[in-house]
């Protein structure tokens, strides 16, 4: 399996708190009814929930401990359980008993399998609010509180989105800060938001971007990237606004923005191939557009079509696909230029995240950014100051420099610090390998397909390049070590968007490029294709894998089992997968 997707640390508590908005929610436009006025008066007290959640989430943590250690249910009444879970938080923190009870009620109901809406309604009743009039800002507060408490139950978050659906017509009243808080809460909790909710947030947020704080814009890009959503309209609008403010962004915001755009766009339109790359220019990066003044406007975004013009010069992206990728290319280059004067003083996490995003995007200009960051990473004590996950990103970056960066830059930068490299490899080697059920099924069929091939060796979960990579299934020639195929069963976490239009995310695109440049012939099996084929008879499964392997097979490789297969069989892959799905 692929190494875990490198991404910035979980959203810190202050991520959404710019000056003027820290620690409070912005109010929606005034409502006419007395009841709405009452809700607006009561709502600030919901901040107690956030306080409890962010202060070690005692309300929720206590509920978890009680439900894990006591025989709840028949032997303990609901009221007694609620008291047990709420009282400790109240005593320890001296916080609002109502807020503590709400936290406990939501967690307890979700943990015991109660229907999601009932879990939410129980908490609302505890607070004395009417569930049918829950405002989007209130839902955002609750979602962020429980995300801060590391509560990632899909049932609980579905309850929150269900409540919001009751008031979907009022979503446009929410401030962009509330909308970003809601999206970021799902991202922090590791729960995929409903597509309808993300679409509604996108529409409402785009109208407010010009006045949104910097961190709110970045939080939106981060949340949608973590949710693996292809929302080109939102990302294009964010790119234009963030380019305008790039010089005012903090290092954390610069690095996070670059990570988000690299993750979403760096795997599009063949960018996973050696000759591809979001910022790649044929013949090298020579344009000089990768400086701090490089930008793209809304007008340019709309006018860009095919041909050789537009941002990226000789990039391999063409037509509509190229136009769609142009804002992402522009913002990444802009951020790379902005970082040059300051990156040497950034924190290791910020340096590694930005360099990883630039390597994924194949953006090696301006060289000053790379020189400044690489020199800082070689300082005494740099390895000790960084986390293993940051060192692991830098191992991948160093390999990209070796394999695909301009030779002049790679030679000038030199090797990664041995201490940083060893720390990163230690993290990559220790990453657990999770083999899915469909991956096991695929390997079994592949084993049967290659069973009569005396010259082939099939290996499962092969670690290569000093343990930096794990290949799902490796097919090796016993007579020629240079002949090798990497078969990758890529699950949902490897893609942006939904099938059949899903594209590889940045981390997956980088891995495919690096494997190819290391001499591997890469065969990718998307999870949705195999899920459809696996329901078919064995002969269909064998035919599908044969057609896939033919795209990378060397002469005579598959001739021994069932006779030689013609090249035309490779065209059968989409037909077989579509037929299986039907």
C-alpha cells in the first residue's frame, strides 16, 4: 500500500481564529422573529461546549470512559447515565452543566447505537433549544467542539448535517467563517461530509471570499482537500483570492495552501506519468514565471483554452483540463516565490510540507526557495527538531530531486542530511500495511493468472528502496532483474472525486512517477473497477487482469498461460469493468 498521505498536522485550535474572530462566532443577519432573537441571545453560551472540548474534552472523554467501564443500559437509567457523564466535567472544569450534559448526551446516544437525529435532539433538549430552529452557526459550533474532542463517529456528524438540512434554506445566512468552521470540523474529525453539504457550503462561501480572513480561506481549501472533493469553482475562486493575499499569509498558511492544491490537482491529466507534472515544462522549467509576482485572474481563468498559451508554458495539460489546472499551477508557483525570503526561518513542519507540495507538483522554481530551505534542513540539530512524519516527507522530496528535478538544482542542493534521512526512513518502514478484502481477492486471482509462468515471481506487499515504498503486488522476471511490474490496488483514499471521474491525489501521483522512474512498470487497478469485476465469474476476472497486465508486459511474459494474448485485449479493460458494473 501507499505510505500514509503526508499532510499538515491536524488543524490546531487557533487555525480558524483570525484577529477579530478569535474565540467567537460571527452573527448571522438579524432575524425578525422574537424566537430567533432568543436563539441569538442563548447561542453564545454554546461556547462552553467548545471550552470543554478544547480543554481535554472532559465531557466527552468522561462519557467514553463511563460507557467503556460500566454496564450501561438496563442496569443504569438514562438519567443516571447522563448525570454520571456530565457531573465530572462540571466538577473539574466548573463549566456549564448544560454544556457538559449536551456533550455527554450526544456521545452517549451515538456510542450506544441510538439513531443519529435522536442523539442530536437529546442534546438540544438539554440546552432548552428547539431542534427545528437550529441555526447553521450553532451546528458549526457543535461540530467543531466534537472534532476538537477527537470524536470522529460518522453517526454523530451525520446527526449534525441532518440538523443542518432542516435549515438548509438559511445556510446562505451563515458567515464564511461559520461555513469554514463546519467544513474544517469534518476534516479534523476524519469524517467525509455529505456531498450535498459540501456543495451548499461552496456556493455560500464563494460569495463571501473577498471579505474572509486569511485563515478562513485556507481552512476551506484544506477541508475540501481532506474530503477528497473536486470542487473546481471553489478552488479557482480561492486561488485568485489567496494569490492576491499571498504576501500576507503566515508560513503555516502558505504551506497548508500549497499542500491542498498539490493534493487535489497534481494527479490530473497524466501528471502521474514521468513526462507529466502540474508545474512541469517540457525542456525544463525556464519560464521565469515561478516568482512571487506570478498570478492569474478570474478573467484569465475563463479565457484559458487549449493550445500552447496560458500558465505553464509547455505543460502537457491541454484544452479544458489545462484551463482547470491553471489556477492551481499559478497559486503553487506564487507561494513558492513568496516563501523564498523567509523559508529558512520556518518551522520544520512548514518547510517539509511546502517542499513536499512543490515536489508533488514538480515545481522547482524559484531555485532560491529550494536553496534556502535545504540549507536550513542541514543545520546542526535540524533532525532532532523535526517530527518523524516531516522527515518522511523530506525523504520523498529528496527522491524527487534525484529522479526528476533539473540536474543543476539537484547537484547544487546535494543529499538530504543523513540524520533527517534515517529519521524519515524509520517512519516509512514502520508504517503499517493495511490489506483490504478486495486487495486480497485481486492477489488471489493474480496468483492464479501467473501460476504457470515459470519465469515469473510474484511477491506480496514488497518493500523497496530501503523500505520507502510498499508495492501491493510485484511481478518479477527471474531471468532479467530489470523487468518488473508494480500492481497497485488503489482504494478510495488514493483519489480525488468520485468514480468514474476520480483522479489520483497528489501523493498517489508522486508515487507512480517515482516508481516509473525507478524502473518499475506500474499497473493501477482502481477500487471501483475491481469491485465490479470481482462479482463476475473467474474467467472475467482473469480476462480483466490479463488486459491490465498487457499494458506493462514484456514480450512473451503472458504467453505461457492460456496462449499469447493480442495487444488489442488491453482495450477490453473499460469494457469489462463497465459490463461487470451493469
